[in-house]
């Protein structure tokens, strides 16, 4: 399992921006206007909200993330009956550090 760490939460900036994509872009091949909002909630939850306005309508996208410490994720998994088998900084197997934005763990049931 891989998740965002509390380091990611601590570095997450609350912002509101917008852009006009005359030739389309990430969200659509058609022309659109995008409004972006990044918000932080307690405890350790972030929201990346995107509103896309184009000729065919308005489309909303919400990306919610919960960020974990190594200890909180281990505790939640153990409470559900899982056993910890390994901890890394990412799914590529980098050495764990509490300074990285991601955290990867292997559990066994």
C-alpha cells in the first residue's frame, strides 16, 4: 500500500487559481476554463478541487487525500488484523525517511 505522508500535508499549499485552455489541455481536448482550489482539513486531509467549464457543461473533480505517519498507518492496519512486513519511502523500494512525501508498506493478513 502506498499513501501520502504527513510531510506532504505539511508542505501542501492552500491556493486558488484559474487558467484558460484555448486549445484544450489535461482535462479536455476542447477549449475550457479551469478553476483550481487546494484546501487543507484536519486531521491530515487535503482536497484538490477542479472545476472545468466548457461549451458542453460544467464538470467538477474532487481529489481527496488522507496523509499518514508511519505509526498511524501501522496502527490502523494492525487494528484490522494485518501484520507489517516492510516499510519504504515509495513503491520503488527507496529507503524509508520521514521527510518524503510518500510512504509504502507491505502488510499480510
